[in-house]
């Protein structure tokens, strides 16, 4: 190193020196890490040579102590470790192991809330207190978007800051959708200076990224294994909103009228495709990403064991792929789209723009318009419904019809545990006769009144007994 001056070796692997490229005359020491081809340089913060020698030996002893007790030798701020972890996730996305959108979400959390919370903190100093204190800190220092989570009063300065962040978020959303923003988007703070609380689901997701970065630090041996944080504080789980059967029928009726009210050919086209896409989503349970990726080559007619016509779809999303089955009506909805589409080659996407280019947003604004028209924009919990609600509707209606949870999980590309966690309320309603048995004012249905329902209830009871037996044997 050309800038090194006054170099002196105190012992093999330990030297002190001054730097010729700076104005001050402070001493530094450079130490070789035992049993490794690495060095660490530390400022000794003194101009006195004797004091520098003593401090250099102290630094050397400190390194040996750290190595002996498995304490990190080098400083690793959470911010830097988070960037390293993000690079690994971007590489996984390029290999197709995770979705392309996943690293973007991780980046937003690491460079956003987590950076403000522990960005400059050394990872080895992150303990139970910082980990467990994150939900409370996030609620105080963040703003949600839905008032159903409750609201809190904030200072004028903080209200302005939250409004600016919301304006920035809206601008990014517009840009991502390819919409040109001619004027800066402005968001004014509410007069009451209140903001919604951050939802528990958001905090839960952010803590999963927090934990993943800490686990990555363990893997890189930046911190000991004792700093693994897999358990997250108990947070409220919001039930997923679906459309009831009556709401689905209303959406069906209003949708046809909505198409007829369009006054331009392009509007008729978009509304027709959107309407049929909703029917397809509610009858297949596809994720939005899977619908975006669907191509005409992925649609195959088939027959079930009894010779009835069905449709088999090969879907891809979340870095995975599977085949799902759908009734013949789904094939009819797809044919309606094909009949008016400009992109009908086998390799073309099913859901496109009027010009035949792949749809980026899956007609989000059109869906919102139709839901507003049908007065179905908000679910029972006050949450604005989105495209994902059609998947929840499919799951709910299938469970209500008695579809086995294992087959449904396979069809939807998820786990039995996830189905039971989010749709367990459906079983309670479906088996109301068993839940309410023996209560005053409740009578079991007469066998000859509904033989089918009685058989279904008996089958469910047998299934439950078998499941309990499996749990006992596993225990």
C-alpha cells in the first residue's frame, strides 16, 4: 500500500503504521486473522507511538477473544447484510426459483421500514429486545391505508411526511402500470391529522423478511446461531374476503348490464374480457400471476372418468407450475375471449390489451369499476376487494359443496394447512347440523327430507374420526 508510512511490525501478523494520504498523524494497526487469509485494520486514535503499540496489542487480544467465543470479528450493519441477502434473492429469481416480484417486495421492506429501524445497527447487537419491539415501533412510526385497522392522531410534521410518502407510492404505481404522470401527484394530510394503523399482516410480512436476513447472517457466520428469530409475536390474522353465492350471482347480472352500457368499441372489448376473466377466476381459483402467465397453448380439452367434458389448464406462478381442472363452462368463457382477441397464437397470452399485448395489471381499474357498479367494492370486513378475492371465492364455494380439503389444496397449488387456516369458518357453517345438535330450538333434519345431506354429514364424521386417529398415531 503506497500510502503506508512509518510501518513497524510488532509481531508476525501485527503491524502499526501511519497513513500518508491524510493530514493527521494518527496511528493504525493491521492484524492478520488467525487461520484465515483475512486482515483487519483499525484506527488506534492516537499520535503517540508507545500508546499505539499498547492499543495494537489490545486489539490483537480482542480479536483472539472474539474468535474463541464465536463473536463476529468484522462489523456488519444490518443495512449491508440486508443488501447481501437481497442479491441472493435476485439470483434465485433469475434462476426461476422464486417469482420475479418477490425480490422487489423484499427490497421495499429492507430499504424501507427495516432500514429505518435497524439499518445502522450491527447485526450481532440485534437481540430479543429489538426483535420483539418491532411491532410496537412499526405501529408508531408507520401509516396504513385502511381505517378498519384503527386510526391514531399524529403531529402536523408527521402527517405531512406520511402524505408525501403516499404521493410517492401512487406515482410509482402509475409508472409501473405504464401510465405517464404529467403532473406531480400531491396528497394532502387529513384535516384531523389522523392516519390508519399499520395492519398486522403487513407487520407479519416485514418480520418474516427481518428474520430471513438474520438467518442469512447466521449462515454467513456474521452472528452466532443463538440469534435466529423464527418465532414472531402473535399478531391478528384477518380472514380473507370472498364473494357469497348471492354476491357472485349479482356480479354476474350487473356485469352483463355493465358491458351493454359501454359506448366505445374499445370499452366494450375491455369490459367483455374483464367480465369473462372474473368468471374464469371464480371457477378455477387461479392466482392473478397465473392468469397473467396463461397462454393459449396451456388450455387443453379433456374428459373426466364419466365421459363429461372438462378443461385442463397448465398454470405457472410463484415460481411453481401445476395442472388444474375446470368445468366446460370455463372453456366457453375462454372461447369468448379468443373470439375477440388479436393474440390467438399458441404462444400468445390469453389476457391482453385491445392491441394484443400482454396485460400488465389484469384490468384492475375495470374490476374496481364493476365492483363499484355492483356495490360490492368492500367486503364484510371493510377491506376493498381485489382480483385475489375471486380465488378466495372459488375456495369458499368449493368447500361449501363438500370438496375434500386435500384435493382442493392440490387444485389451488397450496397446502392443506393454508386452506384450513384461512377457510376454517366454512366447515363450521357447512356442518351446522352437527355444531348445533342438542341445542334448544334446533332439530336434526328428518332422514327422508334430505338423504344427500345426511350422507355428506356421515362422510364428514368418518373423515374426522380417521383424521383424529392419524393424529393419535402420530403422537
